[in-house]
C-alpha cells in the first residue's frame, strides 16, 4: 500500500489535511471517506476500512474536516453544511490530482454528509453509509443538556469523547434546516446502508428510515454485534469486504486510468 499526504483548500479557504491510500497497482476506482462527528481521518474505523479497501484494489482519500485534526480553521465556525462543502472540495482535489471519486463512504454523521454531497459530485456511482443517522439533527442527542446552554449563550463549550469543542447556535440551526431523506429519495446512485442493530449511539431505526426513503438499487447489511465506532478490527474489515464486493457491481469493470 502506498500512502501520500495531501493538502487542499476547504470550503472557507483553510488548508485541509488529507491522506491518499492506494494499491501498488492501478486502482479499480477512487473512493472518498467522510469520518464521524468531531473525529478525524485517523480514527481506527477510517484507517482500517481504508486499508482493507486498498487490499481489494481501491484508492481511498480521507481528510480532516475544517477545524479538526491536522486541518486549519475553527471548528466553532463550522456546521453540517460546511462539512458537505468540504467533501465537495475534497472531490475536486481528487479529480484534479488523480481521478474523481466514484464511491463515497461516510461513517456516522459523515454518512449523512456523503448523502448530501453525492448529487454535487457528478462522477459518483455508489454511496455507502456506516452507522449513519437518518437526519443530521440526531447529533443533538450527543450534545445532551448543553443544547439549551448553546441556544442561550450563542456559543458553549461541550465535552465530546473527553475533548472540549465549542459549538455555536448556528450549528444547531443548520442541523435543523437540513433534511437528508429528501435527498436520499432523489439520489439516483446505488446506496448501501450498513448498521449495527446494537448501535448505542445511532439506533438501528435510522438505517430503516434511510433504506425506506431510498429507491433501488439499494442494499442493507447488518453489522451484527459491532459498536458504533467499529473498534474491533474484524468489524471494520468485514464492513470493507462487503463494501468492496457491493461497489464493484456499480463501478467500471476496467481499472481507472
């Protein structure tokens, strides 16, 4: 596997850090991976799924959204819409430097983001979500009682996974104004919904709502006893194996040039 560090401008001009994992031979196709809320491109699920896809002939670009990880910018000034815009910028960069992504993969809130971005990236043929909420507003559950503090003060520091993040009121407003299932109905791309029935962060009913909203071709795969972050290696590798086999049906048979 070859790994190349990349940089490109995000939606607001900040430099975003990225990593392109690729096989030693010509890739079958390029994929773009969107990580979970407040995570980063090096989270275990992203790195393991990327590595497994590379073993199966895919090249995968993953990156840190604005204000996260090694990317520039202020997280407090971002929202769901800016994440979608960052994804489109990532696709633009991949198109200019290699080849546009044919496959979009999103984990958790990243799943909702790739569903929103798919129509903005013409070359995409298939979209896969892992533990994705049916609507971005689901993130409010992770914010808990601090939602009222954010609304009252306009900005509030929230503890998420043991790390402090400043969340602004505009973030909540943007979530409330975004409807994903309407976009899923008009997706016109193959959709794979993967979800664990014991996911304690995003319950399985979200997968049902996405699947019901989508038109064919659509598929659902249970991740059985996996947790939300796919901490067990075998869960991430299983997800990647299924994803690669499924995506091959909707991507060109010949390797990308």
